[in-house]
């Protein structure tokens, strides 16, 4: 059983100007996402700036998401760590908060071996009962989940999915072949939704869905329904905007875009810095070209 099919939003964490978490705004954003067709809320991941949240803030964000969604869509919550012991404690708290699944990024900075990865994720699986989506994003973590490692992890009952943002289509094809359908595939890159769907993917965990939930949902839904020409048109129309949304480190641009739209996402937490004026202007123009109304 898949955790979800379609577009899961990698939802931002809105902050007040003093950089405290704006929980009321988070509730509004969750409603905006569900009303816009989003199929899953993925909270406290990279886009949610989880690395700057305290454990208490992270669990409160997850509780707010679970309560606000009220079963309308699944909630997958980040509980990744580069300290396995800390991660296991966090995962238990996430389960207690009512999440439907875990998103677990690879250990970063200290990294590990492929055997260490298998042990790390297997310990999570033994520590809690939630289905697990492992997250491969070597550009951020410096650690790549190799296809043979993913295949080994796919044999663990509760490890059911992978969010892949490696950008390496050949590696992903190898992984899909080795896993033999045991691991659901989700694109972690907005500009690779269609290629990964073509490899049997179930959907995307999307950044751009923060501002365009319906359009992102429709790309996946149309492709899976066999309407591939329309899916390609939708993705192609979004391509320029997608590029500008990643002109600086995520989530700097998407938060800036949301603020331009009057969505009150607030600032990013330090050390992330406000968007450079020239990049902001290019993104603003791409938004206008796409037909987005600015506040």
C-alpha cells in the first residue's frame, strides 16, 4: 500500500518576523494546499527548514499539521538526523504526534558507509511502526544511496518509499530494476517529475507546489491517467518558473515567491539570507509570465 499517489507538498515552515514559528499561518497554508488538490503534506523536511527547528518546534509543527489535515490527506513528517540515537527518539515523538509516515534524509556531514546507511535506516524501522520514505539528496548531504543499498533496504517491511533528488536518471533506473517494485519512487526534483513517473514513480514531493498546488497535482494526475501530452504541456509551461525557484538555496526563493503573493511565509531562518535582488527580479518576472498575481 502506497503512502500516497500524486503531489505531496514539501511545505515551508512560516516564521514571524522575530523568526518564531507562525503556527496560525501554517494552518492556513495547509488548508490552501488541500483546497488546491495537494495529495499529501510533507512537513519538517529540507524546505521546512527542519535543521533550524528545535525538537519541540518540530513536533508542534507536526501536531498542527495532523490536527489541521484531520485525515483529509496523509501527513509525512521529517525525522531525519545525522545522529541515529537522536533520530530514533525524534521518530518516536513523531509517531506519537500522529503522523502517517516518516521522511528520513540520509545522515549528513559525518556521513557514513553504505553498510552504515542500511543499519541506520533499519534501526528506525525497528524503533517505530510508521511507514518510512528514505530521502536521497546527495547535493545537500554529501551522501548518496546506491541502488544496491536501496534494494537491500526495500526488503525491510516498513521502508516503503524513496524520495530521490539525486538527479541521476541512470542510477534511478538501476535502483528501480533492483527493487522490483518493493520501493515506491517519488521525484524530489520539480523539474524531473515526468522522467521519474515514466520510471514507474508514484508522484513528487514538490517545492513549487507551495505556490501552485493544483498545477503540480495536475501534472502527476494527468500523466498517471494517460493524458501525457497535457502533463508535458503543464510541466513545460512551468519550466522557466521552476528554474528561478532554484536560483538560490531552497527554500529562499519559494518563501520569497509566497511573500510576493501575499501569503505571509515570513523570513527564512539564519544562516539563510534574503534573496539577491537580481534573482528576485528574475523570479518575479517568471511568476508574472506564468500568470501569477502578485500582492
